[in-house]
C-alpha cells in the first residue's frame, strides 16, 4: 500500500493506494470522517472499508482531506472537500483508464451524487440519530433507479467501536453480491457527518 501525493486544488493531498492486478479492475475511493472531529484516512472504519475493496480486487484509494495529516489547505465546510474528492477521483482514473466503474465508501455522504448503495448505522449512535438517517434513506429511495440497503448495527456507536468485523462482513457481502451480478455499482457507506 504505497503512499502517494495527489495534486489537489489547495496543494498536495496525502493518500494511500492499492493498485489491483487485473487491468480493468473496478475502482474504489474511501472517504474519512469529518476533518474537524478527528477524521483521517487512518480511521479504523476507513481502513476496514479500504481492506474490503482490496480483498475484492478493486484499485483502492484513501486520502486525507485538505488540512488533515500531510494534505495542504484548510477545512472548507464540505465544498473544498468535494473538490478534493474530485481530484482524488481524477488521479484514480488516470491510473485506471480501463476501469468500468468507481465505488465510493466512507463516513461522508456525497449529496450531489445520489446512488444506490449500502448504509450502515449504529443503533447507539449519539451523534447522528437513526431517525435522521432513516429520513435520508426514504428520500433517496424515492429517486428513480435508486435502491438503498439500510442496515442498523446492534450495539454500535457513531465510530463503530468494537464492530469492525461486523462492518467488514456486511460490506464484503454487499460488494460480493453486487460485483458478481454486474448491476450498477453502489455506495457502501457508514453513515455520519463526523
């Protein structure tokens, strides 16, 4: 898992990358929790999601948003962070020109890009209430061709402490099911803005 530096809109973006052996392997980007609440690409959930995609043969990238770790810049209320994600995707596509699709996973929900996918929510989350996530799921599910698989993880808090194996089991199963079926790629996410 080599360290890479990506040219971002505010300077360098620090990242870790695994390049899949298959020439047309799918791609995945894993986004970390809220930068102002300690989120980094080394978060245990981010690392778990990253490893799930690597196991399934994806070329996989995780990176630090601006102002985190060795990434330059400062927090920009989500707008700049979306630009960072776009730069990371551009970089990933440059090294994987034959990839047919890209999956996005992590804590951060990319609101401008609604897509089918998996949302995992801890039923003991005191930061993002289950009810607000259920409202999001309902809203997304009413959009054309969007299918959301919403699963509550019993006993999990916002950071999924002691639930990493459970997350891996859900995500591995979801990726395996959808990658084999050839259906439109989905967006496995742990829910939360922080």
